């Protein structure tokens, strides 16, 4: 497990601004945090090198990207051998419809956020996983999203 990074007030302001405005120029960022451009850029690069900032990306609206269905699926395996788990994880990670995947505790082994163009596409995809004897998925319990109230928008920065 990685150790939490110690951030000073300027680092925290940099991170807070980048969370809201990932495309901000270094010049504008440096002005907002009260540093000259070079030291500001060095701090950003240090935060990136530490692994705290993992990247920058565009956040797409699923329905406008063609995904009418969003579901949270709990997947349970029949066999928990390392080889079986590795095979399932390889298939799920490679599937573009699986947009988030976690190993979890409890009755399920995995929790996946899955997007699909339609219920039929979702049913076809998960049905194929269930019937693939090499995967060994025993069951999939699905909760469909009816209306998002607050979507994941990045991790908050914990207080010092």
C-alpha cells in the first residue's frame, strides 16, 4: 500500500484547481496559486511523478457517447483459483463496456460499472460471460441506473 503524500498549502491549491480545470495553462495556474510559472510547473511535475496526479482526461456524457444503459454488476465466481481469477479479470479489463472494475468482499467477487447501448446489448454481453465455461462466472446481480444524482468526478483530497 502506498503512503499518503504530504502536501503543503500551495500543492493543495494546485491540486484543487487542476481537479476543476485540468486544461488550465501553467501560466494561469501559477497566477492563481501565487507562484511564478517555473516553480509552479516543477510542483505539478512533482505531483505527477509521485503518482498523485495520474493523468488528465475528458469526461464524456455516457448517453451522448451512445450508452443508454449504465449498470452496476456484482459478479460471483464458481472457482476462486488464481488462474480462474486472472482469466476473468483479463476478459473484463479488455471489455470496453466495463468502464470500472473492482475486486470486492462479500457475496460477490467483483463489482463492475458497465455501459451498453441497450438492454439487449447488456443482456447479450453478460449472457455470454455466464455461458463461457472458461470464465466460470456463477452469477451476475445487476442494478441498473435509473437517474444519476451525483456521478464520480474524481477523488477528494483528504484533509492534512
